[in-house]
């Protein structure tokens, strides 16, 4: 029987240094070592979210980390979620439910930070009573001194729970010495005292060449480098930050079924397409190029956090015309969530949920009309796709109700209700995120494009489980686990 561990917290010298993936890897390591870990991030800003089994919303990264921990995700793992609706505004989700839209100024200057922090810690204490260790993730950089008094997610959390803090730095972007040293020098003594190690992430090349650099960094900071994690491309974990899409742009490829995901300004839940990327017969890419969209065999309009604004931009940029041309030329066009709404005849926003525009004509591809509402539906569902008997899985996160004027529903849900609109094999839309994780759906897409390849059974959950194990092994081989466990005060 193992004794309790002190919480561990992974913080960063900046955004996108790899904290979320490192966090997931350690969640799996602790699980493999006989503990019962759970992830936590007090406040997250992301358009990639997930619906827990309790019907409440949380950031996708914490859902992934929960999966790595072998437990069900819940809103307590991410009690405050900010979902940007524009460059300056975001929807605020508290304890899994939206409480309204606010500008950055309103949120940081107008909200009661102590009250929000208390809500976050209430969620933390509930998890802490059930799981050990708690594996906490920070947000962005911990040295934003102009925002220190507004902090409710970084070292204020670490101080509150006495976490062993590991500072993660991305060596791939350059300037690792300055970013680490500068970050630590800007911390007040009580916060710096919690930092027990430095983890260098995304290292390329021969690690032995960094031996001297490691010593210099330890001499400069007085803090041990507890790991140098090599850059990897052969381990596939769901990403949260949309910056990864920059590396997934492309164009059509001869001999494959070309699937173009329309690159929206407010695109959400881009993880919907991760499985399609793994199918050898499919070339999936993200694009805002009208010519590439017209050449693709399949066009997918993804989810959006601001459907009306993104629809306006599709028209201004010529993408709407390209989508319509593709459809008229016999190519498949599918819509997910906001994309489903855009494919309809009309979108109404009488409550001004998304902004001042109360009506917008849709693309007219699907015979549906949508009314946006302030109430959000967040639910996991089993369903039957079209006329198939196989049971599929997905989840909904949307604000709005869509009325079917013609055609027929795309899916029958496990509660007996129906979802989506099906016109034909090449024309449908749905609110179900994760729909492309199901073999039945992928097979239907290939068939609609004239590809009769019989796909082998693919257990996506088993695949993801294997990827978490690979990630854990990768980190084990790169980090001083004995030191990290000592820092967490393990008692056997």
C-alpha cells in the first residue's frame, strides 16, 4: 500500500511549451506505478472542450489527462474554462456551465478573483479527496508579473496546495536559458521555493551535446534539471492548442480520398478529425484556400465558437462559393456542430448570444433552420448512424436548436431522440462531435467517394491507450523519476 503523494504541478516559461502533454504522460506514469492520479487545471482558455459523463463541460486537455489516468473526466478537473468568441471576448464556463460572455478587461478587472479562486479550490478539494496524486497544470507563463495579482491558476494554486512544481521549457523554440533564468528570477521567494525541477522539452538531436548546457543551467538557477524530453512525432496524443493545425495544412493528393477541413477563424474541437488522419486511404488537410476546397473529394465544415461571424467570413473570403461549387460538382459536404448550422437555410440569434447580428442566411445546402439560444447542451451519446445498426459514440456541446424542414435525421440517439440532417450519402450535418471516431462513419465516407476498401476493425480506445503508454515510456526514459518522487515525498 503506497502512501499519499504531495501534488505535482507542471508550469511553463510560456504558452505551448508542452505542459499538457507532459501532464498527461505523468498521469499515465503514476497510474502505472500503482497510484490513482487525477488532473487539474484551475483555469483554461481553449476552444477544444469535452462533455463529461455528468453533462458538464471541461477543457479537452483535462479530458485527455483523465483518460491517461484511467478515470472519467469531470468538470472539477477544469472548473473555469474560457472559450474565445473573438479577439477580445470569451464565453466563461464555470463548473461546467456557461455563465455569460465577457471581454478580457471585464474578466480580469471586473470579476471577483478571490471568489473564482475559491470555486476552483472547492473543485480541487473534491478531487483530492478521491485521487492521489493530483497532477496540476499551469497556464501560459508563470512570470507575467503584470497579472500576478489576478492569478488563479498558476503559482497561487501551488502555494495553496503545497505542490512540487516542475518548470517546463521548450528548447525547440530557442532561448531556453533566458526563458528559464528570467522566469525564475521574476518569481517572489515563496513561489520560487516551490520549484523543485526544470524539465527541458522538445529536444532535437544528441542529448549528450547538452551535457554542458545542463550543468550551466543548474549552476545559474540552483535548481536541478530533472529531465530532457526528446522531440517526438510518432506518439499521437490529442492536442488542445490550435497552433498544431499550422503543421496540418496541405493540398490534394492523387490516388487518395482528399478530405478538406475548412479552416475557420473560431474553429472548435479540431480533434474531431484525428482518426481520419490515421486512415491510409485518406489525405486530410486544413485549408482556407478556395481552389483546394473545390478540388477535394470531401469538404468538412467544422465546429465554431462564433458561427455567424465565421459564416460571414466564409462569404467575404470566397470560401462559401468554393464550398457550394464543390457540392454542385458532386463532392461530399459535411458539417459538424457550427458547420451543420452554417449548412442550413437560416441562422437566427434573437437573444444575441453571439453578437448583434440577429439573422444570417445559411449556405442553403441542408433543409434546416437554426435558432441560437443561451442554453448549452453538453452530453455524451451512443447512436446509430444513418441506416447502420452498429453502435457509435460521440458527444454534443452546442448552443442552439435546429429544426429539420425536409430530409431525415442522420442519427438515432440512445435516448430515442434524433440528431442531424441527412439528404444523401454526400450531404449531411450533425451536432455530434467525435462522429468520425467511428469506423461505420469512415466507411460510409469512403464508399460515397467510390472507394470500396473494407477497413479493418479499429479500436480507437485501445489505440489511444497504447499511445499513452508510449508517452509514459518516452518520459520515463528522459526524466529522473526517483528525484521527482522524492520531491513529492513518497513514503513506502
